[in-house]
């Protein structure tokens, strides 16, 4: 049997046995769904640079697509 590891749920802070929870790292289904809801409503964000590309020139867009296909 695995060693018992007691941890706190990141959502509700309740202590639970990590290896016995099928919802880990959460203590239960409700905490898992609350966390998922936070991601879906964009309450949580991962830091990083904006990766958006705005190309107004149609020729430049076409060249970019052609060049990217040639590299693969």
C-alpha cells in the first residue's frame, strides 16, 4: 500500500489523503469543478507574451503562409 500523504485542497483548504482522492489535487468533485469554472471564465491566466499576429497586407499574409509551408 502507498504511504498516506495528507495535503490541503488548493480550492477549499480541507486536508485529505492525496492518493485516495480520484480528483487530486482536489479533495472532491465540487472543488475540481469550481477550479475548472475559474479557468473557463478566465479568472485564472498564464503569464506570457501576446502571441497574436496582425497582418493587414494580404500579400504579406500569403508570403508568410507559403514560407511556413516550405519549412516543413
